[in-house]
C-alpha cells in the first residue's frame, strides 16, 4: 500500500514499517504527484481533505487524521467514495489538560492570586476526553469544576460528572475553558459559540481559555469587546483564521501560543499510534506499537510530595517542566505572520521536546497526596491502603 502522510506526524516510519510504502509531505497539502497513486492518506488539522483533493487521489481507500476533530475532512465526500475514515480522539487529551493546568497556574502566579484559585468555579465547555482531562487537573487544585455539554447530556450519559446544559452557568464561571470540536450545523453548533452577546456578558475578573478550535470564539467580536476595556483574561492556543491571526487579539491575550496545547511528545506520538493502529485494522494486520517503543525514557529525578505543599511549589515545578512563558514569547515574536505561525507549529520544540508530567515521579506519603498527584497527571511512588 502507498501511504502518504504529513511529515509532522511522528514515528510513522517505524509504526507503519509493515503496512506499505510511506511517502511524507511537508506543506499544508500533499503534492499532486504523491496523491496520484496514494492509497492511504494520514493528515493533521492543517490539511483540508475535500472534493478537490479527492479528485487528485483516485486510488485512495483510507484517510486518517492524527487529531481529535474532523472538521477539515469532508465526511460526505469521503463516504461517497467509500473511503474509510479514522481520527485520534483522546490521543493528546493529557497534553491539552497539562497545557491548561500550567497556563492557569502561570497566569495566577503572575497576578499574585494563586491563593484565590481554591474558591473559583470552572466551566469546562465540552466533556469529551480533552475536557475531562482538563477538568480532573483543575479539580485537583481544589477548584469547583462543572461541564457544559448538551449533546452528551441528551445521550443519557452516566459519566460521574457535574454535567449540565445551563449556558448562563458557563458565562458566570470564574474560568471558562473550551474543549469542543468545530461544528457549524445541526442542533448544537459550536462555530462562534462565544458570539458577541456571550462575550459582552463576560468581565475582566474572568478567564477565557480556548484550546479547541479558533472559530469556537468569534475572534473579531472578542477583539471589539477587549477594545471596550472589560475583556476577560485570555489564554489562547487556537485562533480564527489560522495561520493568519489577529495581531490585535495577540496583543491583549494574557497567554498566547500557536496551536500547540496538544503537542507534547506523548500527545503527538499518541495520535500517531491511534492512526497507525486504525490503518493496521483496515489492512487486517496485527499492531502492537506503544509510546514506550517510540519515545526515550525521561531523565527527570524523583520528587518528594512534601516539597509540594503549596500552589507556589506546584507552580514552580509545573513551569520547570513546561515553561509556557517561553512558548508565549516565541508566539509574540514569530507568530504574527502566517509563515511564522506555521513554522512555530511545524518546528515546535524539535530540539527539546515537551514531555508530559506522567514522566515526573512523585513520592507520596499519605492517601491525600496519592489522590491529588495522580489526578494532576504525575506518576505516583508509594501507595496508602
């Protein structure tokens, strides 16, 4: 099988060694000469698989995206061609959860308000894998977390969550974090879910986080609201119109990054493993690839939980393991142009990959420490019966 894949999906040469001949492409769209005889196509969110692309790929039988969302795939056109489609839900959920956790700690440390976090209410918009991964971590800080997800609520979900469909409850929360796919039609569209009316109801003491898709928040309306002077603190990893973003919005964001929340080494490899497994299933081949087969061991020394008794201590460790301010500085320096934004994503920490907190082992001494640090995503040493 001829497999064409985005070169920024890691480890495919080893994960697909027995699946066929692999060709990699570097730009947003694969070149025509590769599409001509491509039988499988593996993409990221930057590649739009539509009728125009499919017309150039007459042999295509399988398409997978190493991302959670599928809005860049024309599912109707793919179905009309009987092309099997796969995605990677949950592959980078922990990476996004750690991004939001670190961003919240970093922002409130800079505000000198870490102590205030314990009394705050968090609305997680979208209770899928990524939303729940984020909620678990913020709940471990002592925040009151609830989840807004009308479609999940209608499905009679039995998830043990504070799950609701009260939009005003979202708008009243101290921290709002978006984790939904981009949906333009249907009963529950998310395109411009945060429109001018919703944004005008927010105020400067709140925090709005978007680590899902840029157009979930109306960026033009958000820019206008911020210009009026009562804008919430903004943590933005995704931007409407990527890779060309609003520099006005960049200027007012408290923390800004170039769509890399899910780009830990584990997050990227996790997505690659999911699509590789899906392709093997399509070909009816066995697959036993794992993250441990691809990534080197992380040399971080063990840490004692007794050294992490305050939020200041935890913030220092989180920022030591993931310096989000470095990503913010690079975004402000290079992300103002489409080429710069794309390069930040493509070359993200290639020389020093961002590793997840599960590589950090925490020695715990009581049940409370075991529960808290496990919920935060760390590896726990020691157990309490």
